[in-house]
């Protein structure tokens, strides 16, 4: 079955990329491509909720190689893919508009933005393991290049570090994926074939370990997190927005897709995973409190918040893959969406603060809310979203993650590993309030200082990208069911769909 | 259906001010005040209703089942609390029209007030625990914004941050408690909660105390009380509304909700006793600290802590009608404490933002109406017969006498202290001579500020009487007056405290008691705040610095860095063979990885 919708989402940035390389007006082309893509994605998501067989909507399959079967296959098998598609088309619009491209580097700058979005989108839309992995690798290349060539501060070192870490993670992951494919004896690399397979319990422990470490490195799971802070602090703003906001979610997405194949293996590593995710929340949380610069504070906070998504994954693992009603999955996905949008917004605004005051050292700033109230309001909103204030997207995800931690606790029994982890993890709300409000206090409050007293407020063209992301945080925050409902196919839609698919 | 309007009107007002009316400060103020008045009228129309059937819609659901609902419960307790919130709220709005008239960010101020009214209404009407938590966090936000209204002042910005962070410590326990209660009862909805049989006392007690952590934060009980005195950095009408009458009482309301829903009988006695003693200790500690404060707002803030301690103590007594009595004291306290705070606002306004009571003096002659209303508030707070405070304090004494004699003694001692420090405040501020130029120049405030004072003074006297309390606070169980032990204790405490205040403070120019170590300890808040500052400074900061160092050194440098060095060595080997630039390496890596996948799969 061939449908143009999803392939179009990849074709548009590709054509735009060619046009930019051919010498077209880079910023405008990139902007048009990303706006167009978001429009298509939005319409597709709405249609997806209405049709009888949503997993076939826009599905595209082109067999690239017969044996072993590798297919360029795109599809929206579930709500997780739809939400990631929305996130991956939303953030690039703001990424194109935010940040200041150095003179004469427009082609590199904007083609990288397009290529990273293209890679990320390809990975989330792929329903074939080969392209799932390959698209992510494709997106990493411009990420490394942009940090190394146009980053700030010690960019070479930061670029080397992220390259080596992520290459290490990718190779471990590759080993895990290959072992997994071999163990399932799947006829093709399509997810549906692989997921239909069985893995011997003997192989499960090893595969689970490789997947956890491989995906974990890519998501900055403690203690493999130390690439993230220097890379984001150094990266050009759109790259930090796209990697922290979107591309990094690849690892979480992969774990959520594949862990049901190795439930026993994951169970085996559950306690280890719990310890590591608490490392993200407590250890990295403490590191975040100690940051003196806003960009490294934000970078570390982004690492910290990954711990909450891992907590949802731990809750899923503990519940076993058979528990179809587990709220941990939508909780994790909604939190990924909220985190992606809020961290992208924070990086975009941090860039504005630096360009208006010339500094991101918090002790040198103060009173910026007086001269730039619009900037202060948006930063406050994004900061409050990231520390889980209700009414903004992240809270819905976080609250559902906490609920999922206690979902399967029988009050007559002692607390399990996941419940203990949840209790400790909730202390993270104190830690994140401390570092975020400290940043707001030091940058925006108190009497204005020399650097801030004459700073200008955001102008309209600077406000637009921020407002787009802020609107997304508000919409999902005020009515989270707009995302949660995607996980509840309505009864009318489910019933006919089953009969349609099964009648040949 | 118009219960929803209670929630929506203030939200619309806040949104309208923020999105469009910011430039027109005067209109913003009127819209905000109008929405508060409208909610008050709606609440009065709801009096006597008892809608048990909640009105709700799914806010977050999964698998066809609602996970988090937004729904309203409009029962007697909720309507009573709404009356306090909208009644005090409206008067504070009116008072603010004059008090904040020349503030340069007046629109932002009224936007904050409306946001607060919205959030507080959400807590009161929430039909389930998660919705309550949502609005719980939102009142925290409004409180943060309003304490930090004058954010260019470093002390205000610090106080706002401190209030939010300290509250979050309480919220940590609160969230855990909500999760445990959810796991135990299988529901988040208050009306559907039933405790199953066969649970251990340990689990039940732990659940109750975790939930109580939320109240410890929001209602500023020891050891998390430190944020409330600092919160006085906010504009005085905000202190009256949020940090005296309503938000700080939300913890008490929340606990009352829990007890009304599942009863207190099921919880082990050690857990309710803990609650009672936390309240009792807070009450005594705050009263002691209040005796040596010199800032008029700080005295009232400690007095609020002390009275909140009474309410929490009463919750923990868990005997007979204790929950209702606690709510009854919340209701009477709201009126007279809002009166005292607005009165102090009028004084501060008249004295050109002087807050030190020793620089006032002789204000009775300068501002007679303010002084008389303030005297009414003082009498009510002291529990003087015929005022509302008398009725609620009488019941607290009565109930503790029959359940826990130690708590009875504690309540009586605090009652005497209360009269003492309020007597000191009143004598120093209103009697004697003017002790500064500001107090010499003071004059009675505008009628628009006097109106709320007079109305609150009326409530401070009459809200406790049966004919007012029964329609307004129907859950209140009226105990017929008896001249027995509680009554004599109460009178004794008042006489003792008042006599002490008169002997020590009448016609004095400075505090005669301030020069001994005990008083200094009280004045310095028993050094608790200083201790916390040191703890945060050396504890959290050092811990964070050590972890940051270890993070850079061990994890980064040794463990993973070692790995990286191996890879780097490999990379250099690779580089030497190739062009050596980063770009090529990355590109080759990408292509190489794809190639490896392809070959591996293909060859197999």
C-alpha cells in the first residue's frame, strides 16, 4: 500500500535541503519547509484519530533489499509515533527562527537544521529497524559538525566528547539490535515482524543490557550523561533545541518500542535501572544546582528530567508487558513531548538573554525583568513548565508517571523497587524548584545591573518562535487529554478496524 | 451549574488583564474586583445547597478510564470555605483599589489577585485529590508572584523563592501521600474513598502523615514555618488575603476534607497525635516569637502561625467534632485576621511605609476608625467574650480538656501569650505619644479603605454567633455556653496576658524586655531560620559542589573518560589513515556504521 503523506514529510525537507545547497534563500526555505511539515503532521494526526485503520494511514513500504529484507517503511502504528511526529515537526519551526546564524554560514546552518529534523522524523516514522537506526545516525552527523564548526566556547572538545560518547552508544546499541534480530529469527527487519518474534530467556539478559546501555547513552542515562552538558552549552542554539528537545528522545522511543521483546531481561536489570535513573534525578539534580551559567544549568536540567521518563519505563518493566492498561506508556510519551517543547523554548530564550546582555553567568545578571518583561514572562513560563507546574504540559506527564509508579502496588505488601524509586524521584520536584527559581531570581529579579538595565525586550520576530512553543505547552497543559486521548482509540473506531484487517 | 462560574470568572479576569488590559491599569483593577464581587454573590446564592453529586469531566484519561478528573464538589464545607475566600477576597480587592492606586504595576498586581482567586477556588471545590494538588501548586504560583510583586527589591525576590521552595518540600510528602491513598482506596475522588479492611496501622499512619506534609508546607507548620514571616515582603493586602485568611488555611481545609471523606477513626492514634503536637508546638513557638517582633506585619504573621497551629492541633485531636471545630476556627480567624492585616496596611499606608511599631505610637487620635476596628480585631484574636474568636477558642479549650489535658494547658498558655503580644502591639502603636515624624503626620485613610475594615470588624464580632454561623457555616456544631473550666481558663488567660502587656508596655519608648538572651532568641526566631540558611549554604551547596566535582572528575574523567580515551585512540588511528578532520570522521562513522549493519545482516 502506497500513500504519499508520510513520505511527503521526508521529501519536503529533502527538497528544501537541495534547494538550499543549490543556493536558494536558506532561512526562508527552511522556514517554509518546517511550517509545511508541521501543517501536514497536524492534519495527519487529526485524520489519524478518525480513520478506521489508523496504523495504515499514510503507510509507505518500499523493499530496498530482498534478503535479508530491508524495507523503507514509514507508518504511524500507535499514538507514541503520532506524538513524536508532532514534536519533531513543531520544534524545527522554532529552531529555524531562533538563534543567530553567523554571517556567510547560512547554507551550513539551515541545511543542518533541516537534516537533523529530517533524520529525527525519519527515525520516529520508520517502522523498519534498519531505517529507524540509520535515520538517527544521519541526524547525528550534522549535530556533531555544527557543534564542532559553529559552537561557542570550547567547541572542539565538546564536539569530540559527544561524537565519541554517542558513537560508543550507537555501537553498543547496534550490537544489541543485531543480537535481537538474530534471536527473534524475524523474516524481515520490520518492527511488526520483529515484535511478533520470541526471544529465548538465555539471550534476554544480554540483549536487555545492550539495549539499556546503548539507548541509555543516547539519552544521557547516568553515568553516561557527561557528554550532554558541554555539548548543549556549546552547541549553536537550534542544534541544542533539536537535540535536547527532539533527537535525544530516540533512545526513549526505542526502549519503549522494543522492551516488550525482552521482558525477563529487563526485569533482571530493573534494580540497576532504578539506581541509574535516581542518579539522573538526584546526582545530576545536585550538579544542576551547582551550575553558574544558565546554558549549562539548562543542559544539566535536561539530563535530570530524563530520569522521570526512565522511571516510567521502569514502571512498565515492573508491570510486565502484558499489562496493556498501563498508564506508564502514555505518561512517558506526554512527558517526552512536554520536556522536548520546554527545553527547546528554554534554550531559545537563553540565546536571547545572551545576545541582549552579553552574558549567561548568573551572578553577573539581575533585574532583567524590569527592562525585558516579555522575555521574563516567557522564561518564567518555560521554567515553570520544566519544573512541572500544573497547567503546562510537563505536569500532566510527570503526574501520570508518578501514578504509574504506584499503579501496581498492593497496599498490603511492602513497597517495591519502583515505588521506592517514585518516592525518591518526587524529591526531584524540590531540587528542580531550587535551581530554576534561583536562575529566575538571579537573572530577572533584584535591582537591574549594568548588563541588564538597558537591555531591550524581545521584538515581535523574536517572540514568535517562543510563542509557538509556549502555546503548545499551554494547550497540552490545560487539556492533556488532547494527547492522552490518542491512546484511547474510540470504540467505534476499533470495532470495524479489526474486521477490515482480518478479512482478506 | 453556576458553580463552574466561581472557577471561571477569576480565570477570565486574569487572562483578560494579562492578554489585553495590561496598559489600562484602572480598568484591570475594576475587572478583577468585579469578578471577585460576582463570585461572592454567586457563593451567597449557593448557601444552603449541598450538592454531593460532583460535576466533572476527564482531564487526563487512559484506556477509556479517567485518570485525572476536573470536577466540583459543592457541599456545606466547600460553600462555607468559599464564603471566606470570596468574602475576604472581595474586601481585599476593594482595599487594594486605594492601597495600590499609585503602584506602577497595578495591572500585574490585580492579575495576580485574580489568578489567586481562581486557584484557591479550585482547591476548595476540587472533588478529587489530584485536582486539589493541581490548584495547590497554582496557589503556590500566585503566592510566589504576589510575594515577589516588588521583585526589584532583593528581599522580596528572595522571600518569593523561599516560599515556593519550602512549599515544595511539603509537596514532596503530599504527593507521596496522595499516591499511597490512591493505591489503598483505588480512587482519587473524595466522595468515593473507603479504607479497606486489614491494612496495617503502619501503612495507614504513614499515608496520613505523608498527606499531612502538604499541610505542614502550605499552612506553615513547624519545621517548614520559615517561609511565612518572610512572605510579609508582599503588599499588605496580599498578606491579609493569602498569608492570613485563605491560602495558608488550605492545609487545614485539605486535612478536613480527608477526615470528612474517610473519617479519622481508621488512622492509628500515633499519627493523629503527631499532627496535634506539630500544631501545638507551632502554636506555642510562634506565640513566643511574636512577643519580641518589632515589625507590625511580622507580629501578625507569627500570630497567624500560632492560630494555624490551633487549627492543626484541633485536627489532630481527632475526637468528637474536632474537625468541625478546626474549620470553625478557620472561619472566624479569617475575618478577624484579615481585619488586623488590612488595619496594619492602613497604618503602614498612613505612616509612609513605616512598619516598626516603636516608630508609631499615639495613632488612636490620628486614625480613630482604623484604631477602633483594629481594637475589635485584637479582642477577637484574644478570644474576648462576645466576639467570634471567643466562640471558637472556647470550643478548642472544651475539646482538648476532654481529650488531652497537656494540649489543654498548651492552648491556655498560648491564649495568654496571644493577649500579651497583641496587647503590646495595640498599646505601642495606638497609645502613648507619637514617636516619629511619620506617626506625627499620620491621618485617617480614605473611606474606600475604611469600608472593608468596618465590614470585617462586623464579621469579627458577629460571625461566631449562632444566628450568623448557622447559615454561613452549617457544619458548625453549636455548643451551648456553660460557665465551666474552659470559660474560666479563657478569661484567666485574657486577664493575665492583658495585665502583662499593660504593665510592661504602657507609655514606654522602647521594649523593656528586649535585653536578655531569651528575648533575643525569640526576636531571632529561635535561630531556626539562621540554622536553615547555614544548612542550605553549607549542606546543599557543598553537597552540590562535591557532587559536581566528582561528576567532572570520576564519572567524566576516569570511568567514562577512560572509555572515551580508548575510543579516541581508535579514532586517531582511524584519523591517521584518513584525512584527520572531525568532519570526515563523523561522516565516515555514519557511513561506516550503516555499512557494518548492512554487511553483518547480509553476510549472515
